[in-house]
């Protein structure tokens, strides 16, 4: 086995979850998904497809009608994008891996804005690239970008910039002016931007239907790949369906790469994706309202606890916080599960930069679950004696 594979760290979220999964008394908020199942109309579309016998291989880049539907969906949120710029993938994480395979090789430099969901930085490492981590900084309990530091770290030697906003785990979002500065800079250095925008709809700014996207400002032929997923906005984590938007020549190359990775996304899953897009206008705004209600239940509740540093995330579905005096997030998360039945993700899972922090996924069909979790955290803080 290659040593880089041998050295891959095991997931620290899993380490905590393994200690509590199967225990009915644990309130689990450790994974990045809602406890609400996929909407019925989406599930029905997959069932109908299977009943029609759609059990065969499909086009590498996805069903033409799904690529067209995704082009229309994108045009509803951003400047128009043709289907020739869209590739359907078997999940967002697969889209990220394909982009990384297409763009970087051994020894290439990748700059990543961190803390971030660990898969983003593991993928280039698996392919032998060097990952330069540029950390967000904490100001008044909120994670913010030091734009100058990021720009300075991206040079003509940087093949790819990886940026995830709205960000998992911190909730940090990119402002339009920051996107523009990054795009201008990467044009000069010849650096590809891989923008993970899977949380673009999970954005709580008044009147906005999506977070600012690089698609709003980049030309079609620019070195930009935007990664998307059906997982978060359509409650489809278990379906493994995503897509990417890229220049047409790169999409052609992606078709070849998809052949060697998964060959295609399953047709019945793509039919479910088509149904999700068709029903999206009726479904997504309600989901985002419910998530906002969850956020507005959890964050003030956390802020009221003693020794707490927490900020109100503008996007994503996570509260990211720290408690004074607690510096070992893995030990604390394990203790919270074992002694208080509260399942959170340790900040250390997202990089050393986030050590001491905890992530709480607030996507729940029932905000009362969050209130019960808050009571457990309150009790734990008192028991630990903070
Ligand atoms: C930042 C980020 N990107 C991508 C994904 C991948 O989503 P999926 O592989 O379920 O489509 C996730 C999932 O948690 C995520 O948090």
C-alpha cells in the first residue's frame, strides 16, 4: 500500500460516533445531515424508475435531461450556464475528487482555506499533492478570512485553490468582494479555483436565494470548478448525487475520468434528482426556513451557557463553538457522549486549527431536540465544573 494511504487519519467524528451509535439515549448531532428523510415525491420518482426497469448504465456525464435541468436550476440562481458545462457525479465528494484528479498530480501545490471538512484536504494528499493550509482567524468568536494572507499564499506555483463557503464547520461565508479579489488574483497566478458551494442554498441572509457564488463573476472559460450536491438542499445525503460546473473542455475530460471512477450515476438516482429539481421551488425555501428556525433556537441557547464562544452562522447547518478551558475537543466530545448522551463532532476532526472547538449540526425536523441537547450541554458544563 502507498504510505500516503496508510497514513490517512481515521475520522475523529467516527471515533466519537462509534462510541455512541446504537445507544438510544444519545442525542446525536455529529454528522452533517438532517434527521428528516428525503421528501416523498423524490423517493417516489426513484421507485417509479426502478419499476420501469431503469437498471442499466447511463451516460458518463449524466442523463442529458438532468444536465439540462441542472443548467436551468443554475440559471435560476446565477448567470446562465449551458448543459455542456455540467457533469453529474455520484455525490459531491466524488465531484471534488474528480476535480482534484483532473487538476493536480504528485508534487503540485494546493492551497486550502481551513478549517474545513477533512475530505477536501485529504483528496489532494491522496493524489500526492502538497497541501498548504491557510487558516481562517477567530475574531470575537467568529471565524473570518484574512484575505491578504490568503492572497499572499497563492503564487504562480499554486495549481489549485480549494475553498468551501458557506463553510463546514465554521459557518463562514465568502463576501462578493473577497471572491472578486480571489478570482482576479488566481487569474494572474494561473491557479484553478475549486469552489465547494454545496451549502449555497443553506444561506440565511435576508432576501437571498443563494450565497454569493464564483459563478456570478467568472466567465465560462475561466479556471473554475464549482462543486455541488443534492445532499443538503434536497435532504438526499444517502443517494450520493452531485454535480460540477466547469469549462466545457474540462467537462469532456471529466466524462473520461467518471468512466474510470464510477462510470455513471445510477439512473433511478438521477430520476430522483430530476424530481427534486422539478419540485425544488416548492420544497427548498421551506427547508431553509426550518433550518433557520433551528439555528435561531440553538445559537442563542448556546450563547447563554457559561464560558461559551459562539457566533451566528450566516450559512451552513452547523454551530461551531468553544467552551473556556476546554482544549482537547476529542476527549471532550467523547465525554459528552459517554456521560451526558450528547453527540457532537470534535473540532480537531477539521484540522489542528480548530482544536478545542465543537461542531453541532442543527439540521433537525424538530427544534425541541436541540433544546433537549442544550439542556444536556448545560448539565455537562456544570458537571465538568467550567
Ligand atoms: C463542505 C462539504 N462538501 C461536500 C460535501 C459532500 O456532500 P455529498 O458527498 O454528500 O454530496 C459535504 C458533506 O458533508 C460537505 O460538508
